[in-house]
C-alpha cells in the first residue's frame, strides 16, 4: 500500500551545503518546501569531507559561473556567522611560490583577483611573507595574499542552515532516496522513495551531489555524467607545532588548487586534499601512497609538519562535470526541474549565493515568490563547555549540572552537549561527532564512544547493538551469546582498515576534525 503523499511547492533533493542554502533561501517566501536527503542525517554526502575553506575569488575569471557565485557567496559568511552562530574566521589565504618562475603565475592570479574586485588582494615579497606567516618554508620566494579568505566549520554550517530552514517551516525528510518519479495531479511531480514514501511537488531542485546525474535520469531530465574526484586528507592534533595561521596554497595545478595546509576554526590543521579522478562514487578508501603524497607535498609549504602530530586520515569525493564548472539551470526536457550539479570547489563558498541564484531561476520559470514578513534568520547554539568563560562556569553548572559530566575529554564535550545533539535529531555516532565534536580529538573516540552509545541508547530507546555509526547497517556493536561487543565498522564508504597506521575503524572518510 502506498504511503500518503506529502505535497509541496518545491522539493529540494540533497541536504548538503548547496541544498541546505537553497532550502533556507526559499523559506524566506510563502512556499511549502520539503528537503529530501538520502542519508540518515544532513551533510553526510559530499559536504562531510569538505575542506572548510571560504575561497577568495581569484582562481577563476568571471566567465565561469562558479567564479561569479564564489564572489557573491564569500561576503555573505559574515551575516551567516552573525545569524546562525557558526564558527567562521577570515584568517586570509596565502598562495606560496617556491620558485622564481612561479611568481609569474601568482602575478596572473593577482591580476585576475583585481579584475574580480577581490578586496585587499596583494603580492608579498619573501621577507613580508615570512613576517606574516613564520611557519612557511624558508625557501619561499613570495606569495599572493587574499585577506578575504577564511575558514568555516562545514558540518556546523550545514546543520545550522537546515535547523534554521526547518524552524521557518521547511519539512525535512531523511533516508529519502529518490528512486522513481511520475507525473501527478495539478502539474506536480511525484517523487518516490524506496520505502514507499511519496512527495508531490510543483518544482524539483536537483542538488543531489555525486548522484545528481542519476537523479536527473529518474526525473526525465537531461543526461549528463558526474565523475568522482577523490581527495585524501590528514588531520593534525590541536597541539601540533608549527601551526600556520593562514590558509596556505601552493601554485595550483590544471585539475586542483593543490595540496593545502589549512588551520581549522576548532584548532586542528588539515593537510590536503589530493586530487584523483576515480570511477567509483563510493571509493573513499585512503591509501598509503596517497597519504604519503599529502604529507610530502604539505612539507613543501610547512617543512616543520611532523607525522606524530597526525591524529586521523580520511578521503572525500567531489562531483566533477566535464566542463569543470557548475551546472545550475532549468531543465529543457523537464521544465519542472532545476539542476544544481557539479558543485565542487568552490562550492561551499558559493553556496549562499547558489541559494539566491536558484530562487531567481524559479521565479523566472513561473514560481511565485512572495516574501514572508515573519522569517526568523537568527538562532543560537547551546553553550559549549570548551568555549564557556571560566567566570560563567558556575552559573552554567547550576543551570544544567550535566555540563559537569565530561564525556569527551579530548574536545571537552559534556553530557549536556551530547544530549542536545540527540534532541536535535542526530542519532548516529557520526551525527553526534559532527554536531558536538565528541570523538574528534587525539584519541578519535577511543574513550568516549561507549559513553556516547549509552546516552544514545537511553535517549532513543534503542539497544546499543541497534545503534549505527552513520545509519544504513553501519552497526557499531553486535549481540552475541556473551553479550554486546564492539565490532569494527568497514563499509564501502570507509577507509581501508589497516592500509595506513593512522587509519582506524573509529575514524572514517568523514572524520575531519
């Protein structure tokens, strides 16, 4: 028997950073909007392995759609930080030249940045570079500086966008993988999930990431092909030294912006990504060769990087089109469909502008956009123990004693924060990790995982062996005649266990810390 049909004006397929920005933008209008996500939680697709860089707008000229949206999206992050209380910092970008001949390429990037009206962009001499960033290689001959570049916590950005969209009326449906579509009544398209759920929408926005080409086929729209471009990363401990303060780029290659050294807003350092076109959209296995390349290349920028500071490794996939540009347009074959495909770097930076761009396309296509006067753009995070000033701790503990129970010692995450994450709908180990940072520290969940499972079990009513790492059969424990025992989770979207000494079952492709 078919389930009852949910009706909407607009269905957005894909709850990554692009889909989340689109849904929140559309929540500003008198529209019924539903956000459909195939995975157990939002941000579990391409967005989970994002570098978290807000790009400066100098890598591409304005003939590329991705460049125009990057330039429009970058300045919106200040408002997002203020409205959504997300971790974001404009720490600036340095593109470092190691040879004199590379300075010519930096000069070309500089001219492009000036043409793109990138604020404050400048060329640095070797001496000025070392004064600004002492960790950089002593042989560096100069750099390009873009002070408008920055870093953001990509998980919390997606969570905050979706939470705010839902608070403003957007319906969220997780584990809704669109498996079929059919014409419905009143010029609606009926979207079918494998479990029988159905959504009927007048307009469908296809922001399905790596699978946007497959979803387009299901919707009877254009045929195009998305390839997966794999990037491998290392994560360094918060106490690593040396620790750069800027995002450090090498001179880019034809297929990649190069191997970066990136400080994160939470204090760790990210090395990578590599760039390798792979045929398998589930291939996020890390390899010894790939990770060695990440380490060696990163040391050309910061020679003091030490392997003992590595706490985790992971790989992510970026959705690439043959044009190497974004595809955001109304479908000609099925005019009810708006394509949002090929959103790779600088997709996160462009995402706020993508939301507005899609709204314009919908309006031009005939979707009536009447602004709401009651849209509420602001929300605040619950207190985080590690960020509470010492003079405010006593009052916080009196208000909620659970802040005195530290679950994750590495990241100073309390029971109150874990419970808040669960209450907000994050009921997997990875969902808890991304929302609260519990398990992202030096021990990578070695001490806190069992306590998190106990809290999840108590608050969800599930037994521990029913709980998962990231949903869909990724069970963390199994029942045996001898009791409940932890098992190593090894899925198609997990790194190769044992392939590298810093890859563990507690880690994963999405364990950016």
